[in-house]
C-alpha cells in the first residue's frame, strides 16, 4: 500500500511540471467576423502571447470566404 501511495505522489508531482515550465501566456486574443453586402465573409483573428523565454509573439490570421454564384 505504501508503494502505491508513493507512486501516486510522484506521478502527481511530475504531472504538474509542464504547467510550471513550458506554457505560453496569452495576453490578447480577438476574433472578428464581417459579412459584406455581396455575401463575402471576412474572418480576422489576432493573438499576442509571451513565450517562456520572455519574447512576445503576435500572430494574425485573415480568412476570406467568397460565395460562389
């Protein structure tokens, strides 16, 4: 029984390690969707994260869906 408890404690200790060590922190996240008069849908997404080494990364994504007539 002691071996089981020791194994469980060690497993829980290592399970929390990725949370402390390797996670990026999201500072800003936004999504917008615009529909034009002709039915075109424009989706924009912007995300700003701080990496574990202190650098800041900003990613922007834009999708345009035009209806087929």
